[in-house]
């Protein structure tokens, strides 16, 4: 954005009845852009909507922001002239569905062979014993969380944890003592890794 344009982000609780938990209001003026919402997620979605609106206005053959995706390919300097002559405009929106779900299938989050009885090459099974195993899985997880955030998806799960299976591989509990083939040290290490991943998801507005 040009340096002479100020951008302001506001959390306004008094807009909750109008915008809900994740709705937003965007005010565009020649020298000031304001994104208002009742939550951090709303501010995030309003900011994404603003970027999509700019992409729509500066992409040939596109005239509506609803037809634009935040991942559209753009070229350097595409919006320069438009940003220097911003029109006066206001728009608002809120998600139709309060819970928008995305499901990761066969994505192990820690100990290898955690999901299935065998490790298959075409599945994302990782182990701390494998060189860079956790690191590779972390990169994949973060990429998905970033993608979900950009597309206003606020929930993510991965099979089969949502079904409650393999509990003895996920946590240390007296009731499941000896049921896992993995040592406590390995299970706890995987648990700490998952906790950090969950924190990353939540920092992107995605609840795991």
C-alpha cells in the first residue's frame, strides 16, 4: 500500500448483533482503509475481503469480489494505480455457516504408525525417530492452516482422532497403561509437538 494511505483495524463489540462473531465491515476512502469486526477472526476475514476486492478491481475480466480467490495469481505493481486513486466504498459480510469444517484424512500427528497398523508410503505418517520426521509434518500442517485461514475455514480435524481411536497412543493414562507399543517418552514428545501445532492453527483463526 502507498505510504500516504492509513490502515486501521478495529474490534467493535457493539457490532456483534449486526456482524455476528466473524462478520466484518470495511470502509474504503482515498486515504484511509478501516476494517471493523467483533473478533480477531472477523478482522482477518475483513482484511482478506479487502485484498480480494482490490484483486477484483485490478484483474481484467473480473468485476466482482465474489468471483475472486485470495490465491489468484497477481503480478507486481498490478494494483499500484488503483491504490493511488481509491474510490469511496463500504462493504460488509458475515459467514453464512458459523462452523466451517475441513477434514484431513490419514494425517498422523506425531508417532509413526499412529493411525494405521502399517506405515504406507502414500500416507503422511511421521515419527520422531525418522530424520526430520516431525519437521516435515510441521511444514505440512502449517501450510494447511495458512490455506484454511485464507479461505475462512475455522475448524480442522484429522482422522481418526475425532473418532477417539488410538487413545493409548495419544496420551498417558493409568487406564491405558501398557496398551501402546510406544514408550511414554515417545508419546509425550508427540503430544508436545501436537500442542504446538494446535497453537499455530488457533493463531490463524482455525480451531483444531
